[in-house]
C-alpha cells in the first residue's frame, strides 16, 4: 500500500481447466513491519445514494486458502473478465473463478471494487453484492477503493448483523435504489473491525482479463 516500494513479481501462465488462460502474479513477501492494523474511519453511517457519473468500476474477488486460530488469511486475489458501463461492472465467465477456487482449495471471503469518480461508500447494488458473500461467510468483507475521494480513499465494510442483513434479505428491488434505515437507528452497513495487514504474507493474483 505504501508508495515508493519496489519489489519483484514473478509471472506465470494460469493453466487451469477453464477455456481462457490468464496470468498469475506471485507477490513475494516484502520487507517491513510484521503486522499493522488497518484503520478504517469516517464511513458514512448508512448514508446511501445513487452512484452516477463517470463511474466505470472494476470488480475483484478475494479468496482465502485457510483459516488458523479463528483468523482468515487472504492469500489469493482473482480478477475476473468483466464488462463495465459508466456506473456498473459485471463479472463474466464466473466458472473460471470457481475453477481456480476448486482446484486450489480456496474459499471466498470478500470482494473489491472501485469508485473512480465517486466517494467511498457502499451503494445499494454494493450492499446486495455484499449480502451474497456475507450470508455464506459472516466474516466476509467488501472493499471500496475511491482514489478521487480526498477524505477517504478506501473502506472495508460489512453489513450490520442482524439489522442490515435482514433489510437486504427482504429487499426485492434491483438497480440503484434507497434502503430504509434499521428501526433501531443502527447503520445498514459498517466498518469492519479487527482487520490486520501483514506485509510478510505472500499474495497470489490471478488476472483472467
């Protein structure tokens, strides 16, 4: 995450059973502090709005290979083929994601997407996407990268449980729309606590684009 760090990345083809081979990046552990806690603050407390304008978004899937002592370790990032509009992004050929996941015994624990020209928040569509991950794995996270947001360039979010989860579960709307706030005044989504960044862990990136 820090600028000015140069490290070597090995590249090798991904030769899986799916039709379209991609490229796999193997990121060796850089030198640095052992662990550091990611600070995520100043998130909008459930303030949702439509995502519009030149908002070409990219989506990526975080995959985890194992769990140890009650802690998930992120070891792989899968970037699927995708198509985007000015305010949306759709993953394509998702069977390629599942093929890598199955062959390497990976477990999905979250996803990443960008808001290139918008602020750092979870849109209504983002909340529905997050629900599909979090309903399967309660610890799943949604990461938003917002490089043009001067106040906050990234956020690590989850739906509040049970309030936010119940609202999205019952919502049948599609596209950009507003959600009612929980009756008890809690936010529909929140910052994820207990996120630790360890620069000494190796990360493998599967770029299928």
